[in-house]
C-alpha cells in the first residue's frame, strides 16, 4: 500500500508548523501576498513593516495576474512564460515547497496557491489564519527586505489544474454548477463597486468565500466545509463544478476550501464576472 510521505506539506499549515519548517534543512519559500484592492500599494507597505522571516512579497497585479485587455477581466491569469520567469526569480521550481499567506483572510494567498499548483509546483500550502495567526502565536517577525535567490527557469509541464473559459461556460450553462465567491449584495446585483454591470451568471450559486473561515480567521474544519459544499451541490462530482468571483481571485478561496474538504478537481473560470459582463451578449441574472 502506497502511503504519502510523512513530510508532505498539507494544504494548510499552522504558524507553529511553518516556524518549524523554516528552521529545517530545506525551508520552503514563503510568499506574503497581502493586498488591498482599494489601495494597491498597501500590502507591500505592510510587508515592509513586518513579515514572516525570509518571506518574499507577491503583488497581485504585478506578479499574480497578467495584463488587462478590457475583455479578459480585472485580474487575468499571467502567461505561463511570465509566471515561470517570476517563479525563477523567487527561487521556485517544480519541486520547491512554498507557503503563501496574506492579511485579508487568505483570498490572495489562495490565488497564489492556485497559480503555483496550476504551474505544477508539487507542494504548496497556505498559512492558516494568515499573518494575524502568526502574530498571535508570538513568532518572530522581520522587517528587512528579502533578496530572493533566483534559479534557472524550469521546464514546466502542461497546466496541472483545470480551467474553463467564457465560451465553454456559456455553452455549459445548466449542465455545470457555477459557484460565485462574491458577497451576497454583489451577487444579487444590489451593489457593484468594481465592475460596470451588476448581477451574476445565470444559474450560479452564491458561496461568499468568507464562509470558509471560522471566527478566528482560520479555515473551518474539513468536515464542516464538506457539509457546506455538499449542501450546495448534492452528489454532483467536483469535476462538474466551476468557480468564479469578480476577477478570478477570491474564487480560488472556494477552490482551496473544496480541496480541504476532500472534494478536489473543480475548475476555475479565470475571467469571472469582470470578463463575463464585458460582453453585452452574455446573459446576466439579478435577484
């Protein structure tokens, strides 16, 4: 019987476990993904004030998204070549362990987790509870800028996680389950602070990503997450589930939560609502 390595990274790591990993012989690369949509420099400023020792900063717009075209959403996926160059600059190859975190409840850490897995990094974890949990545990902090140790650009395999594009999703409406990670008022079309059109993809199910977290900001236990997603999806296989949000970022939080729940294999619609509503020919629902 094949057993997983006892040293394999879990999907979520505690601050104490990360601290131990950083003191080991082969510490992981740690990425601080803190970000604020309303102030795109705030996360980097917070990182320079204090961060997990050795952590590098990953900026959502510069590092974890590609150029905007006006038709591909607010945070398109970076090209694989561009992301490969970024990972090489950070010292990350397919076999390098990586831990991501942020200060906002893990949406940006989850985006980095998904991108790294999509590229084919074998072991990626998210710091459960993020920076706040690290601070609460009384663990060391660092404020000095960290110089990454670059490696040669790796020969990355084909994408390791599935996606669905707008045309395929439009053709599949009614046959796939679409889970929207945005807040309820945005999903219902009552309020839309970021995109030009309010509403949601017809037939989508609203699961705000914050529902994956407990009161302390850590992810809910796996059995609770599994029950919540099964209540939404019934017995539908994860392979028939597509996640979206406003721009393909917080959707990754629901993707991570499903994996924690033991329901791997669902897809990301990277363009999400910001891409969907850019084409007036695509249908919009409100309620």
